[in-house]
C-alpha cells in the first residue's frame, strides 16, 4: 500500500499544480512600454522611416523630439507618450501617418516594494529588465519562514488592483523555470509566511510540515513517510479549522486538497 502511495506521488509531484503560481499579467503591450515616465527617465523613440532617438525626461517633465521640439510626458505611460508624439508629428504636418514606439530604457524614478518574509523589506529601484528573482536578491532573499508562493500586487491606470501569484520555489529549486515577465513601477511583491499542516496516527513520521502549492492529502501523507502497515488509506480523518480554536472533522479522500492548519489523522485498519 505504501509503495503504491509513493508511486502515485511521483506521478503527481508537488509541483504539478503550480500552473496558477506562475500566471502572468495580461500582456496586451510590453510591460516596459507601459511604464509611467518621470523626471530623469531615459527613453528610446522609434519613428517608422526615421532614425531612432534617445531622450530623457527633463526637470520640466518634457522630452525633446526631432521636428516637434519638447513634448510633455511626465506622469503618463510610454504608450501614451507614443500616441502624443505621433499626434504632434501629424498635427505639425511632418508625417501623414506616423508610427511611433516609445520604450523606457533607463528608468530613474520607478521603484518596486517588497514586504513580508524577506531579509530586507523596503522599496527598490526598477530597471527595464528587473525580474522577481532580481528583486528578491535586492531584498536579501527569502526567510526560512517564507511561503513558496508569493504575489505581485499591481494597480492599473484605472485604479483596479490585481494580484498575480508567483512561484518563489525557483530560488531553491533549479528545475523550476523562473518567472519571465517584467515588473512595473509601483508593483508590490508580497512574500507571505509559509502555511503548515499536521499528520498524526499511523504514518511513519508524524509531525508538522509546510504546505506545498496544490498539495493533496495523499502528498501530505507521503511527506510524513507514508502509511504504516497498521494504517488504512480508507480511514483518514481531516480536522479543519472553522474558527480559531474550533475544528470540524471530515472524512478525507487521498485527492482532497490540504489547507492551512489542517490536521490529518490516519487511523488503524479494521481488519
């Protein structure tokens, strides 16, 4: 019975349910092109059929664009800047249908904050290619108490707040692909404290363990060493907290998900 249980765990490993943990924000445009510009930022301006131009946001909040001169850009996204430059070129009679792209190449004013179970909480400067891994490195890495699942909290131009799960297990597991999407100015990386569950009864190593993303009762029992010869996979009890200090007792199936503070008890076989 124990061998069958372990075989099932290898078929459905702890990382198998991590798809949602690496879900990326909707990407209708490149993140770097959607950054909000501020004083000191350097930008690349590409105008179809014209030489590329590099400019920076001056103290008055403008960039200098060939033909049209200074264009106010502070406080708007680079996509909006591109639209503003295109309109200026068209209104000035310089180009009939200008195709313009603007990208922040060296942001000076953008920052990202890190809170939770990291060595150094705080705000950190954001470059055009800063990744979650880079940001965690700036924060000194995660603590031993950190969860394997973190969240990037992002507020869009309309004030809508979204939360995107990020698999932080890439820091300790080289087999996990790193998150590839780029952070934006104003993002907040939240690293919560790890959640735990307990296993009691007829298992080889009763105790308290960390919850892995997507973990099931079967995987939790395997983490505790598997069911002993006296135990039964058909007599598993699950105590789940309803309120602080109050639990309800359920019959558990091997495929049931494990939640924070669950107590799994494997009982003796009847025969």
